[in-house]
C-alpha cells in the first residue's frame, strides 16, 4: 500500500474500495492495531490516527530515520462474511 501515511479510517475504506474486502483485524508484529471488536472509545480514537502513529502507540515501535515501511497482517471478510486469506501488507508510510 503506497498512499502515504493515512489514517486507520482511510486505510480501511481504501482497502475495501480496492479489493472489496472488509478488514476485521490488523496486527503488526505481536500487537493488534485494530479489530472489529475493539472498544468503541478506543476505536474512535484510533480511526483518526495515522497508521504509523498507531504502530508507535500500540506496538511501541520505534522507527529509524531511514525506515519507510511497516508490515501488517490482516484478517478480511468478503461481502458474504466469509474469511478470506490475504498476504501480508507492506505499508509505505514515508517517501
């Protein structure tokens, strides 16, 4: 994904628009950055945050000045609610 450092809300909408899949969970390393069952208050906060901010806040990640990518593992559902396997997502947050 190479759209710059977008918010979680933008990321979810972009993924659904491009691939027709709804993301139900996003993890980075050992940390879950998003899940459809996240508490509403936390979810509201995270929807406005940039993806790199969420990784720093939730996963306690530190980025070197030269780091440009994060790798996300996602769980997705199709329009019928079936689980769909997708590869890891290489997310570019810096140019």
